[in-house]
C-alpha cells in the first residue's frame, strides 16, 4: 500500500516482531543517501508498520544506527525497513 510521506509520523512502530529484510539493505541505504543528498533523487522505501507493509516514494537524507531520516524530518525505524528500490 502506497502512503504519503506526511502520514508516516501517525503510524505505529511498537510491535517488536522481526521482519525479513533485503540482504543488501545496508548497501541500498548508502546508495539511497548518496542519491538523496547529491542528486535530490527519490527512492521507493518499502517498510512495515504495526498494520502491514507500506511503500513511500521520497528522498532519504540520513541513516543512523536505529532510524532513517526522510525529507521533511520524517523518521522510520531501520528494523522496520524491508527494501529500498532505487
């Protein structure tokens, strides 16, 4: 289900279930940050909140140890990311 970036802060990420992540997720994160910061290019981020799988097309600005920051200061927990499609 596609979602607007502005709706992500209203989602719940309390469920501690482990989700299956793409084996190359860390490489995808690095490439997406480079594209976002140098080329202002959007990527498709596939993630799971407590309700199910969501997709958003947005710019990825930064990645920390536990969260990624999207354009506009929106945060998603890294442990909820499934894949980043570039």
